[in-house]
C-alpha cells in the first residue's frame, strides 16, 4: 500500500471517529442541559422555596387515596381507602334522605347566604354572523338568599302542595328552566314524600305531551314563559 493511500485511509478513519464522537458529545451535552433546566433546577427551586415551611400540603398530596379491594387480585377495582371494605352510602350519618338537607343547612348555616341570582335588567336581540337571532341578557349584581329564608320558602311551597290534597307517593312535574324555585319546589316535594318528575324545558309540544301522559302527574309546576306549550 502506498503512503498516500494509507494516509487517506487513516485520515478518513480519524474524521469518521471524530464526527461520531462529536455528535455523541453534543447529544449528551444537550440531554444534560435539558435535564438541568427542566428537572434539577425546578426541583432545587422547590426545595429552596419550601425550606422551613409547613409540609402538610405536600404530604396530603402524596398520601394513598385508593387501593385494590383485593390485593391478591390485580384485576379487582380500586376504592377510596376510607371506604375500602364497604361502599359509602351517604355523606354523613344524619343525611339519610334528600329531605333532611334543608333542615341541616338551617341548623348549621341559618344566616349564611345561598342561591345567588342575577337580576335581568334588559333583554336585547343580537343577530349572529350566520343570521340567527339570539337573546342577549344584561344582568345586574348577584342577590343572595339566606338559608333561613330558603327554608321558609320550602315550608310554604310544601304547605301549598298539601293544600291540594296531595299525599305521599303522588307525582308532581316540575317543567321549568334551572332556577331557585326549581330547587326549592324539589325539596318541598322530597319533604312530603311526593314523587318528583322533570321534563326538559326545550322539549317540543309532542314530546312534552307524551311525557306528561306517561308519567301520570297530578300537577305541573312551571314558569310563565313556558305556559304557552301547555295550552
């Protein structure tokens, strides 16, 4: 082999090895820079900022929340550790039915506010780019009701229902948009053992008629703007 050929082969080998080594070095350097910026520095910053502070929040986040019902069976479902061996059927012992919720709220939070509603100040027609017409509501500030006031209204609605001669098990229909009166009427029904039936306010007249006939309700509770569908 001539000296020139040997020199070219050697030079090519050196260049190839150097390029591979350089690329590997660059790749490794980038990996360490990324790890430093996105892993090590944030971790270091966290420890510095939380040094000496209450670590209960961190411990709470790291606590075990659920476990397998059967530890020997990986396919068994997970369940909250507080009720691992028995499903929780009610939030607390006093809450046996929905009917008792207003009374408990009255005992615990009589003077606190609930059921925030914004007053409708004006309704304007607004045409969308596609030509459809929408109602735009201009709303005022929230006005809240106290729990004591809400419970008084529930009692009044309940007495009103009983004045019609309804008894436990009778069916009543709430046909209205979501609003405070909807919830208050529902609790009044629960309190006196009435069966609550609901229908979406967006239903057409035929669907509404079908729902009323099928459920065999004795009374329909609705709002003024929906009464035209009941004619």
